C-alpha cells in the first residue's frame, strides 16, 4: 500500500466483532498494532508517529475507517525514514511526503468503508435507515427557507452522509449550459453562475441530460468516452471519481447533481440510486425557486405596470387640469371684455333671451340699463386713448362694485355698457343707475385728477310681450333721450 514497508487493514471492535487484521503486509500480516489502533479510536483522527516510532529509521501512519461517523476499523502503514545514503535529512520535504501519504491513506480508508458496508448485513441495514432519515431531513429543508442556495446546501449535506464525496454541486439547465446554483465543499462565491456546456458528447454533463439518467466516470484521469472531460481546473483539483445524476421534474430534466471524490473507482450504481432520491428533492427545490422567481417577476412587473399606470393617470390628471384651466381661460376670453373684465356683448346676447323668458314665466320684474360715456370721443382726441381706456375702466369698476352677484354687467361695445338686473323693478333700478352716474361724475381721472366724465343712461323694465331685442331697443331709445336732454342723466323708457 502506497509503497509502504508494512501495512494493515483491521476491522471490528467498538461494539463490533473482535478486531481482526483483514489485510496485512510485512510485520503486520497477522498481528495488529493495538496501541496504534486504540489511539486512532480514541482521537478519531489520523495518527502519525515520528522516525523511530515503529523501529529505527521508520515512521508509522494509522487512519480510522468510519461508517456514518462510527469507527469500524483502522488502516496503517510504516514508511522508511531518514536519508537513503546516510546524509542530512530534508525534514520539510519528508513531512510533505508523509502528509501526502496520509491523504492517500484516508481515500483508501473510504473505499474500505464502502466495502465493509456491502459485506456487513447489520451495517447495510443501518445504512438504509440512515438513508431514510437523511432523505426526511432533506425533505424538511424544502420548507425551512426560501433561499435556494441554503436549501441545496442542506440537501447536499444530507446526501454526503449516505453517499460520500469531497465536493458536490447542483447545476441548473439554462439554455445550452448547466450552471452551478448550489454546492457543498466548494466556494460558492467563486463557482456560483459558472456554466458547463451540454452540447455534443464530449462531456458527461451532456450524457446526463440526454439520457436523463445517472452517469459514472470511475476515473476522470483514466479511460472514459468523454474527450472534453475533465477541463484543466477539474484535472488539477485532485478529483478522480465523478458521479452525475439528473434533476427530473415530471418528464423534464431541469438540471443535475455532480459528486466528486478524490478516490478513483469509487462510485457505484448503488450510489447513483441513492443520489437519485436526493436529486428528486433538489429538483423540487429548484422548481420551487423557479416558480417563486416567476411569481416575483410577475408581481414586480405588475407593480411596475401599476406604478406606470399611476404615473400616467397623474400625468393625465395634470394634463386635464391644464386643459380645464385653458378652457376656463378661453371661456373667460369668450365671455369677458379684455380691457374692463366685464362680460362682453357676445355673452349678453347668449343670456339675455333666457333672462327675459324667465321673467315672463315667473312674473318677476327685470330691468335693463343701457349706458354711454358722454363726450367720449372728445376725451380720446384731447387726452389720448390711454386716458380713454382709464375712463372705461373707471366706469366698469363702478358697475362691478355696485351690482349684485346675479346681475349681468357687460361692455356692449366702444363706450357703451349694459346692466341686466333680474328681480329689480323700475324704481329700484332707477335709484341704482343714478348712484352709478353720481359716483362716476365724482371720480377724478387723468394723471393729476383734473379730468371728469359723465354718463347718460336709459332704463327699460321688461313688459309683457318683450323679447331681448325689444328690451334692448327700448333701453337704447331712453338713453338717446337722456343724451338729447343734456346728458349726465338717466331716462326711463316708455311702455
């Protein structure tokens, strides 16, 4: 074994049958070094003795043989120590060589453990129970967390208890690659997202996918049909045995589990059968993660769509408000005089027929007053149009302040104004018109207040049979009588 002078494999003890040498060479072909075996059983770790511990110039190494964490035996070797020519010893190189032997002996001990399980009915039964328990624990991992990487790590941890491996990965099929999404014994910060092609027949991953069945490569450095396997990094890792099992969900292969071991010719069909049971759990976890991701994407897309809709509705609301404001401005422009702010002639023509008809139907009185600024042309000619505008604004200000909310005061055209007063009789209307006349006459105008203007007005009360045009005509006739009578007065229309 590993070029040793002496070696042994001993099984039994610790609740098993008596310790017996199963395989021996040299001085240990039949006798067991009980002190070394006992020391390994106590520590559960490899024991390495210095030069001279097994005789002059010799060094012994003993490692445990374990099944499901329980020691069932030990394996050991004795190596020659010192320099072959009697010269100085390179202790650093010697120590390095010893620990390489320890690693190889540990791999050999795992093979011994597998053989022991197959040959021991009680151990086989216990292994079956342990497989069942591990599967139950793996199933419980599915509901323990929503983090896929954590679930897969727990499943692989349970799998390692019944199918030994040194490193393992769970890979998801994405397009033409198997991509690592989980692992055990590997640095997921480095390997997460690494993909392996499944095209062609040069790699075993493709074979697992194509056959939807386990694939065993006894020795990746030996003879096998996969000419593109292993890749350089895999070859340098120390891995020798490889097992790949598919993740099947329904009739679809959605990924695979890969198991690596440093021991060649290690994996068997029995290992593959056990790994398939755990692969079913991993497939469920992977599919759950896919479904969860899909739901999350759909929820995210719906939320983004709802946010877009809210933004669009808000934009529409703002736009509608702008349109309504514009419509209000247009309505004001259509109904109001730009200079005075009073209603314009167009608005009067729209509303006056309704007011006359409402008065006739209800029997409520209605008065219309027609007003004209006296000598307005002379004001424009003498002082300019800016002062003329000041006069018009002054009169509109009097009318705005001295009319009620239901009254309609408008600029009829030029220097002419009309006020419609629903619910007001002729006498009341006359008093109000006189108050407007007096206030305008007492209002100083011009930059120094030296300008005074007056107005003439004609008042017409609605009579049975009047329409809007008739009422306007009667008020206009009364206003001209006021002009002819000397201006600065209010005249009442004749019936």
